[in-house]
């Protein structure tokens, strides 16, 4: 990129810490690729109970910990931990909370059932990301969210947090992956949860012909959307849209440049 940009990567999983799907490999390779091409990168993800802290050398960042995150009018403490991504010069920050992330499964229980509180965990994580970056005092040029657990982040940044100075110049990019389980699980309580968390205004954007579609909703609040996997539908996804890329290439950085350039033209 022409000058060194700051890219905040927010993801629900990444190799070697949490490996559930292709997202973990994609985010791992992509993060290193853009960092090696002159981008300053910081990565935020949940600290699930499946992550071995000793093996991956996580330690608490005391100056960032101690905040409370509100979900349904209840406060939950946020603990921030950090580790160096092996083979890189990148830091990965982990958002932790005993209520939401200590369990020894990620999204499904021993019976392969989606956890009933996954939507609460999503709200906590997305809000926690915003509050953590505010404490960083590190203004990103691009916020790139990966996966359905990050799908409310663009909406929050465009509504609840729209006046936060740290994000005023950030362009939002969302990478769409499979979200069918989350869509089905969240649908019955989605409107009530959004109402309870001061997000009533975003509900309609996440409904695709009356059916909950987290990818479609996230794309409406993003400056650009990337199709993360070949078999993920781009139907009703808002433009600008970068189709699925089979291999890492400069196209990702070019997409960022296009979004940043469009913003500069509108200033």
C-alpha cells in the first residue's frame, strides 16, 4: 500500500489457537500476507476455553483488562490476554470472560447443539472489541471482520459507536462465511435481543425477505464485503463486493486501497 496502514482484524477463529473451519487457516495466512506487504496489523479474537494458554504463551494485559461489557443490562467483566503469533511480528489479543468463554467447547455442546447463549456471546465479543480498541488508542484505517460472530460489529460501529473518534476514519470490511447455524439459532430471539441492547434500528437490515441473514446484514453496514469461501452465496450482499479469491493475492490490498481511495474522494 502507498503508505503504512493500520488494519484491525477481528475473527472468531484463527490457527493455531482455534481451528473449527477454513476460517482459521484463511485468517492466519491472510494476516501474515498483508503484514509482510507493509501493513500494521492487530488481531482480536475470543479466548475460548479450548485454547491452551501455557502452550501458546498467553498472558494478561493488565492495563487493558478490568472493563465491564453490558449485555441485556447485565455487566460482564472483560479480560484481555495477548500472545505473539508464531513466525510473525504480530500480536494477537484475546477477549476473555468466564461466563461466556471458559467452557471446553466453542459453539456447540457435547450433543452438537448450538449453545443457547451464542447470541449473547456475540454481542459481548463485538462490544468488547470496540472497547478494547478504544483503550489501545490505536485508530485503524480498516476494520476487517471475519465470520458470523463478528457480524454485529459493523452495525454497532455505524450506530451505537458512530461518534467514537478512534473509528471515525475506519473503513469496515466484512468477510462472509457459512452462517446457517447461527441464522437458525438466533432467529427466534434476534429482535428481542437487539431491542434489549439498544440495537433496534439494525434489525431490518439483517432480515432478508423476513429471514435472518447475518451476512447480508453485516454487508449493509460495511464499506466492502469479501466472499470468504467458494460455496458462500453472494446473493443480496451489498456492493462493493470482492468475489471469492482461491489464492492469496494483491487483490485484497487493492480492495482496501479502493475503499480508502473512495473515502478520500468523498472528503
